C-alpha cells in the first residue's frame, strides 16, 4: 500500500513538471483568453469629475444704501419725524379681495421701516398716518358708521393693535385720521337723532346731537343743509348729504367724540389727524379753535407726548388760530402752485428758507413744541408726479427742500415711487388714491369710481425700484437716512442764511452744541459761494450730498453742483 501511494505522488509531481493539465480544472473566463501583453498595463485613469452645476442666480435683493455716515444712533427726535400717509384701501391687500387692509400694512413694514436706521434696506419713515379705518359704507371711510368698529374690509381691532405694537418695536409712531366734524348718515347717533326728532322727545339724549334748523326758521347763512325725511328738520351737511354735522354746543357730543379718541389712545395709537378741523363751527375760526383747545388739552392728559395735527386747509393767518393747541398742515406751500414746487423748478432757495424761518418763529411763539408739517400733496390733491418731473430732477429737489427741513414732513404714499394720479375730467378723488403696483403678486386694486388709466400711474413696480440704485424709491430712502444721520436738521434751532445775487440758499440748524449747514442749488448751473460772508460758524466737512452732482468745500468756499443739496458739518 505504501508503495502504491509513493508511486501516485511521483506521477503527480511528474505531471506538474511537464505542464500537463490537471483533471477537473474549471473553464477559464473569456477575459482569461485575451492575448497578454509583455508590458504591465498602466492603471486605468481616474474618471473625470462631473462638472459642478452652475448655481441658480439668486433674485436681486433690495439695493442697500451704505454711504451715509451717522453722527448718532439715527433715532427719531420726539415728534420731529418723517411721516407717511397711507390711504389704507389702496396700499396692500393681504387676503386677495382687492382692498388694502391693516394686515397688508403689517406685511409691508420692512418696506416702510425695518427697525434699523442704518441698514439702508427700507424707506425709513418714522411715523404713519392712516386714513379712516372705522366702519363705513364708502371706500374712503370719512362717513363713519361706527367709530368703535374697524371696517371689516380693513381687518379687526386685533390687527390694529398688532400694527401699533409692530410700529412701536421699530420706533414708528402711528396716528389715525379722526373725522369728528361729521358722521355718516348710517351712524347710530344719527339714527337716534332722527327718531328723537320724529317723536318730539326734546329731552332725549340725541334730540339735538346734530346741527340743524327747522322748517320755517331762517337758514344759517353760507352753510349747506339737507332735509331729514319724515321730519321738518334740515341737518347741516356742508360736505355731503350723507355726512350730517355734529352739534358741538351739545356737551354730550363733546363727550362722545372725546370717548372715541380716548378709546384709541388706550389701544396704543400715538395721536390723530383731525379732518375738517375748522368746520366744527362753520365760518367761525375762533369758536372752532376754542373747542380744539379744550379737546386737545384733555387728550394730552392721557398722552402728553401724543402727536395731534389739524387739517385746516387755509392760509397761515387762519392756521394761527389752531396752532396754540396742535400742529397744522402747511397748505400755503403745497401743491403745484406752492413754494416747494416753485423752488424745486429752479426757483430761489433763499425765498423758501426765509419763509420757513419766519414760519417757525411764528408757530413756536404760539406753543412750545410746535412743529412745521410740510408736504407736497395728500389724498385730496392731484399727485406730485403730475407737476414735478422726476426725469428733470424736480421731484427730487422738492423732496430735498421739505424733508431736509425741521419738524414733521409728510410723504403721501407712492410719492417715493413717482406715482401719478389726478382728478381729471371725471372729477373724482378716487383718481388721486390709486393702488400701489408692487410687482410681486399683491392683489390690491384701484378704488371704486377710478377712471384713471392704471397703466399710466406707475412706470416701474416697487419690485423693480427696490433693486435699482437709481430709482426714486432709493433716492427717498437715502434722503431720509441723511436727515436721520444729522439730527440737528429735524429739531435744531433754524437760521436761514442770506445769500445775495444767487438762487443758492440754505440754513443752519444748531442743537446740543452741534451744527449743520444745509444748502440747496435748484438751478441748472454749478454755483460757488463763500460761506464766510453768511456765517461765522466754521464748517469743515461734507456730511452728505444728494442730487445730480457733487459738492466741494475748500476752506470757506463751497462749489455745489446744479440741482444738488449738501449737508456740511
């Protein structure tokens, strides 16, 4: 047996040495049959990496103004702040029904004020005036049905409180338009008045709640009255037959309108714009002003720092009646024929600054803390873009003139967008209150009764203007930042400068030991002036320039480009 095993081992070794195939070997693969090269193959090259996909371009963000140097923290100076009037139904729609609303304003707060004065990423307004938001059957809401209910088209009281809180978080004051000279004919007060008149309840609470005369009596001269159906009474209605006027000789009326204002101050609003203030006693400014003296004094007991302003559409001599109690809009220099527009169209700036100087002296003598409230237009006027051309730099210079002035300038919503709108042949104010074209899907629509061609009201959407460095919106943004960066402008002691033989003009504002000099050249040519001839204060640096050109200060000699404004420190 051992011999047999040894023989088999020898045969196996012999077979291996002779290269004989062994039985049971597996079949080679086709790859093993491929011809072999004498050279070892080089390693297979690494596969080319897939190219990184090009990133999708991010949508262009809002242009940031970054060249304004702040001397303080940019906080608003008391009530000396830039206000912005919003016609609520035309601003921004949050729920898709076509009507602007309070939540639409909440959603647009970053557009108005993002809470950071130096961000350069919002308009930077410091106060908001809302046109009436109370329940009313009209689109404009000046015919109030219920002062204590927010019109459902605009939202709820909770929305108002949320907006107030958001404003205050960002140091923005919110004032409401309060029309108390008259109510709407659908107001419960008027319903009770009519019922009392019909029943003859002379001792009823509402019997003489409204101003009226009875058939057979002599109608008061100069006023308009409307018949009250089912009675022999004619109620005073100077604005409209659907806007009966309250009787302010009735103490109950005075208490009722005070309670309305108190309600909203208690909710946190910062004050009011009082509509038709001089008509409380039609044609009697002394009596009307006496009412406001007492009324505003009571409101200041609730809110000492409240902002209260009257619509007294008249000359300075008439607004003088009302300034002892509250501020008044300056209608004298507004609109197409006013001094702001006239000066912006290559007029003499010295005329403008000396007017402002005298105006401030006058109103401050009447009440400590009085403020000028300059504006170009509001919701009752044709829009500024119709008579101040942006391409000719007119609206820009007009903005420079009134926003770089002390007090509380008021911008009408859309002015910063070059929005158009005029009453036109249809004679409707709806054409002055058109919807903003946001360009981002906002569904707000023009108000009922509009006849203005919507395609012509705004050349560029808000979305387009946000990203454009040269847009009018970004011009206004930078202008407001310059005002904030130099706080003397808003609330400093104002002194107009005397420049002879030139239309270039300006003023000095001094506060807390600091001083700035603001100069405007509205003409079509560069102008050089020697400041040593108009002021002893040494200004050594250019703090800001805005307009078509630049400014160069060499010692006391200043060269200012055409249609440009400069701030010196």
